[in-house]
C-alpha cells in the first residue's frame, strides 16, 4: 500500500489530466507492482470477495467472465478509487462546463458515493475480468444507473506478450458526421488506463461538442488476461 501511494504521488497529474481532457483517455504507467497484481489475480477464486459473477456469452457481452466485488472493498482498491477520483473529477466538471451542461460532480469520492446512495444505487461496480484464449469484450459503456461518473479506470494485471497475446484494449470515438476513430492500447502489467465512460468534450469551430466513446477488448490469441475495472459510481441492486 505504501509503495502504491508513492508511485501515485510521483506521477505528473497535471500532464495526465491535460491528456485525459484532450483525448478522452490516458495511460498511467506503473500504478501497481507485480506483487499487487499477482495478489489480485490469485484472489479471483475467493468467493467471499465478490457479490456476483457474470459469464459474458450469456448476455452477448463477449467471451469471458467477470466478478463484481462486494463492500467492503480491499484496501488497495479503495485507495486507488478515492485518490484517482479526486484527481480526475476536475476534468469531468470541465467537460460539463464546456458543453453547457448543468451537471457537476463532487470533489471527493465519498460525496459521489453519497449521491449514488440518495438515488438507490448502493452496490459497488468495481470488478475483475478474466479472458482465456479467444476471449473478448464487445464495445460498450458502463453507466449502471441514473447517477454515473463519466470517467473510469482499468488496471492490467498480466503482462502483454508474456502472459498473453492479443487482448488489446480498444477505444472507439464516434465523430459527428465522420467515420469512427479506433484507438488500440497495449498497456503493461500494473499500468492504469483512465478513460471516458460515455463522451468527451471537443472544441470545434462553433464551440464545444460531444464525441461519444465506447471501449472493449480484442480477442486473445494465447494465454490468460486479467484486469481490474474501477467504476466510480455505484449501481442498483
């Protein structure tokens, strides 16, 4: 935990949030070390940590499996959730201001959770995902209810091109009156991707406009891939 906090504080958050604002996503390297990642992967089979297991193909979400954590979350996950939220909430609020939307988000994650609770959204949406060979995740957005925070994170728990091949993280941008743009990311183990859950603000010739974005995972060619998904708003039961 101490090492994670040090790595977190060592990052250039001004530069990170600037890139996040301008692109709708950013990769932050080395948030977790190998031991942190291995511990989360090893605990995947511990039923007492999770409230629900989803088999993706049953819902046509893709091919793979994920598990939602239950409260209380592991301390490491809670620390990441609270610290990252405080850093990126200004980006979300800047987008809302630029798009002339009357929505604003609290400065702390505790206040965000309280807002969710007021609307009956009580269940944690933090999850861990597992893909085997051929596994993939279709393009989607993680909104979960009336109240949602427009940014989320994924931390890779295995090493690409060592523990698995394929399985790239894919982000698409639906640009108005144009073809969609695809971003393909290959982060290393322990790297964190911060990205929009819904849309981002883009400045055009006539002011700012929305660019809607979705994310997914391309098919695995070999090995096994685990990732930790941290969504900042809670969901309905």
